[in-house]
C-alpha cells in the first residue's frame, strides 16, 4: 500500500511504492479453501474482475470526476445529518496515536518536542507518521489504491509521482465531510464482545443489524463497521491483523452501490483477512475505492461510539470530518466526530 509520512505538519513522499501487491501469489494458499467455505462470489480473480465491472461508478459523475461517491454528500444530506443532533454529545472515532512498535504497528507514531530553555516563551513539536496500514486512524484518498494499473474513474496510476497524486488526492475533500453516519455493530448483533479474526461480514449481517437497530442505510450515508478489533486488542494484545482480521466479505460491494453508501469505515481496514477471494488480498479496498469511488476510514476506534449509541439507543449520528487538503495526498490522519 502506498505510504506517506507526516513531518512537522507537512506531507513528504517517503516512498510511493506498494508494499505487497493487492493481488497475486502471496494472497493465495489459505484463502483458496476459505473461499470454498464462503460459498459465494467473488471466489476467485475472474469473479472478482466481473464484480468490479458490475459495480463500477466510472463515468457516473463525468469522465473528469475526482470525488467519486462523495458526490452523494449533497446539501440536503448535510441538512438531514444536522437534524440528528439532539443531545449534543460528541464522540471521537479516532484511536489515540500508537507510539510503541507492535505486531500491528510496525511504524509507530513519532513526536519530537523542542525542550524549552528556562527563559523560552514557548515550544514546538515535530510529528512523523506513516499512517497507511493497520495502526493509525486515517482516511484513504481515491488515488491510494489501484486495479489493473488504474485508479478510480479509469485514471492511469502513472499520474502518481514522487510529488504526489496528479488526480484524486485528498485535497478533493477540503470542504469537509458532513453527513449521516451509521454504526454497524456486528458483535452486539451476535452477542459477543468482539468478532474473532478472520470472521467475514456479509450483506445479510448488515441487514439483520438494520432490523435490530431500527435504521436503514440510504444514499449519502457513511457506515462504520465495528468488529471489536480494539476491544480484542485490549484483552489479548496485538496480533498480526494484516493477515487475520474480521471484516466485510467482497460480496458487500453490490449492496454498497445499491444503497448509495458514500464512504465506508471500520475499526480495521474493512476487509476480512484472509479475503476468501483466491488471488486477492484486499478486494473490499479495491472494489470500494477504485470501482465505487468510495473513500475509506481505516482503524477507527468504535468502542466509545458503540457505548454511547447503546446508551442512547441511537445508531445514527451526524458525522463531521475535515481532512487537511494536502495536494496530491494519498490520505490523511483524521479525528472523525460522531455527534448525537
């Protein structure tokens, strides 16, 4: 996955390389048998490519569009979201930056503070963070992921240089994200504190949650899948979540398009891993970002918002997010807010 580093408030290109292909031999092996157990498409690369073409939003908002499904965040949708604020309670969806190296955090957040002299009038600090991966709460730009050499809307990945993304960078969201957010709490649905790594979440699970929670996902919504990743980490410690994580099965993609979901978030990286799609490591990432044009919120801490939602018996809220508009950025660390 492409990586960038935040240094002293500015993004610099650390390396615009892919650390492991999204499809290929490394994604095979264990996933082949699991795919058969899943018993539904896409089960292999051919079915995955067919689904990609089936759900693609390329050209839907014009051949030069760089916003993708963010086009569904209309003025009317923002007004609807504002009407959800009743108690005024605000809850952060960000996990506190992890400063210690761990199995799920190979590149910890770094901060260096200038130690003041006795007569100093202030101090400053420098941050360094490689935010893509499975540790830090962030938002993916549409130029972050590719399929068959192209990013969203059929743009060649050759537009990405050491200076950044020539198309579909995070700056496209400069005016912020204000819409209805919906929490999808699958552990609560199943009566468990968290899902075990490798547990797939299917469209019928989401619909069962809708029925239980009394909400229905509609056009322009941002949905957040809680798997209980952070609750499990607190109990058993870090694990190799890049290879073993609960998350959506790739069959969720047609459902996302049919419902008009604008963006997708989770407490890991959205995908179940192993993916259950032979030859594809992160099929939900590819289908959501590249085909559907959906920005993804990764590694959100959904424990506090789940507690608040349960207390209020309200699983919808106004979502407010304002990523820094870094020109050509592949994403940005964010502190998303759920306001009830």
